[in-house]
């Protein structure tokens, strides 16, 4: 019985004894963060956000949202004194404004998504090259995407290689 306990103890030590041994050769990468945080991506998103059409769309969305909020507040304040026709009219205006705000929000998201796809397409080869170099340099045997991991220490530079990839992609693009 003592021998069995000793064997089980040594087996458990070999499997769970050291976090360092368990994590050696394993890394996590967040491709979405890479494609949105390189210098090129940040510059392109800034250009989009400062474009006249995009600003106009955002301003229109904010104006409609503010108008909708004022109507809701007015409706709540004056509800007891409003006729049924006035209530229906205000409710319909609120619904129309809500739909307009949602449509504008979808247009903004669509423009951002389209830009992200363009950036991914432009940077895919560079990112792949950098990742392969880092895999060799850090002797990574298992690379997991951020989406495949429930939780991990993002401050552990040996485990979380996304910042290293972003830095290397920025250097590569400056060449």
C-alpha cells in the first residue's frame, strides 16, 4: 500500500508538479488584436474616423439619438396630459428614430468591418511570417488562439505573444 501511494505521489508530481513545465512551449495569440492594433491599422482606423462622410454619419446618429431621448422624456413627462392620438404620434416618432439610429449604427459597423477585412487581407502574409519566426525563436510547440482559451495570464510574455507579434509586424512594415 505504501508503494502504491509513493507511485501515485510521483505520478501526480510529474503531471502537476510545476506550472513552468506545463506551460513550456505553449503560447496564446489574439489575431483580432493584432489586425486592429498595428501602426498601419490604427492609422487607417483614424483616417476612417476623421473622414467627412464617417463624421457626418456619426453626427447624424448622435443627433437622432438625442432627438429620440428628448421625445421619450417629453412623453414620460406629459403622458397624463396627452391625447391618445398625440401618444401614438410620439410613440411612432420614437420608433422611427430608434430604427434610424440602428440603421446608422449598422452602417458605421459595416464600414469598420470592411476596413478590418481590408487590413487583414493586406497584413495576412506579414503576420503569418512574423508568427512563424516567433514560433521558432520561442520554441513554441502549441499555439492557441485567444478565442480557444477561456482564461490566461495576459501579462505573461512567454504565454501571450500578441504584443510581440504586433511589435514585429510594425518593424516589418517600416522596412
